[in-house]
């Protein structure tokens, strides 16, 4: 080993040295006889240590054509700079940093192994690798046509009605009456079943308000109604990314003529029901406009409206004051 340098300090190049202990001697002379001195220092060349790496896939299971993000965690015990690369047994993996993306678009169902590699900046570099797996699931078999049709018929969805001014800004999770919650529970179950066959289907939630209130107020109110409907469905297992939200405020309201036409077309109403609704038509128009229409994106069908009058708690829904309205107590006849 040669140590260059003629000054009071020098650097030692350990390239090519085998691991182990070494000693360096420094000599100093003033040019006179016996005018010299020396000293020595010891150092150890350590065994070079390769980098270490681990990686994981998120998610670890995808449908054919889906993507998974590969996260790598690597370090160099010797503090060297690191470079990443990735390979996969199927699909297409791209990325050069500590994150890569596996696209399974052309992959067959089964397990894909992704290898995460890391090199340090030595010449030649020291390397390390780790693997993770992604399970590619086959798409679900198509449902028999009658079953899909039955589900789509059930998902020609109901409208959900709210009380006046509900939900409030102070209580955005309120304002959903029992009858409307029952509708949404049934809807959530049917829709989750439908997604097994039509995984790309979305629900469109369109919020409306009655004419009272300013445009700004009604826009915020319908946004709360839409968000309340969505949150209720998500709580019951509907994927949160399967919604399209629209808040119309008091735009696109139903007119009195439209409400009367729907009354005539509703087979569930008795003649007495229709008579009572027509007698209170102004109130019914308000009640029918305080709603969220839910439609299925893959069918383009319009919502099937179940009128507030038909709900067991309809008196709270048709109230124009926003509070619970209890039916009048009948007085006992005089004898």
C-alpha cells in the first residue's frame, strides 16, 4: 500500500485493499544528521456492506386490468447513495424511485411476482433485492340476463325525502327519517349485489330543495342532503368512489302539474289518498321537492318516486316547519 503526500496530512485510498487492519508510518526530516522523526497510525478496512431493501404491494389483490402501487424501503449501512429498479413476472411495472406502479392490463389471472432491486454507488455496485406478490383476480362471470334485469328493475331507484331545512349545518348527519333509511338500506344491499356483475356502475345522487329560501341557502342545503344520503350508503358498504353527486338547489323543481300527473300514475294510491293529496297540493309540491333522486348510471332510468304521503312517518315529511309533526289525537265521541 502506497500513501501519497508530502505535507502534514494526506488521504488514504483503500481501493483494492482487502478487509483487515493496516498501519501507516509518517516520516519527518529537517535535513540534518539524526534530524528525523516518525510516527504511525493504524486503521481498519471494513468489509463493505450491501444495501438492504423490503417492498410491499398496495393493494395486494386486484381485478384483471387493475393497478397496484409497489412501495420500497431501502437503506445503505455504509451511507451510500442508492438507485432503484423493478421487474415483474407479468403485467407492466414502471418506476425508478422508491415507488412503482404495476399495471395488470395484459396479465392473466394468477399471482404476479414483483422484484424490487437496489444498487449502491460503488464501482462495481453492491446490490440487494426483495420481492412482493400481487394476486390478479379474474373478472366475475356475467350474470344471467334475467338476474341483471331484475336487479336493474329494483335499482330504478327511489327518491329520498327530507323534512324542511334538514339536515342542518349544525347537524349534517341528521334529517333522515326511518322510512327513508329503510329505502336506503334496501338500496345498498341491491346495489352491492349488482356490483358483482357490473363493477363499474355508479350511483348518481341529485339533490333538490323546495322554492323557499335563497338560492345560496338552498344550494348548501341540497349539498348536505346529497352528502347525508351518500354517507348513509357508505356506512352500509357501498364503495365511496362509486358516486356522482349533483346539488341543484331549487333549480329543476317539480311543478304542481307534474306532481298531479305522478299521483295519477302511482298505483299504490287509493282514490281517497289522491283526494287528500290534491286537497293539500301546495304542501305536497313542497314536500316532493325536498328530495335526493338516486339513479343508476348504467341504466339511464329515472328514479321511481315513492311519495312522502305513502311513508309511515309522512306527517314529518310534509310538515313545512321542519319539526316532527304528530297526527292529531281523535277525541272520544260524546254520549
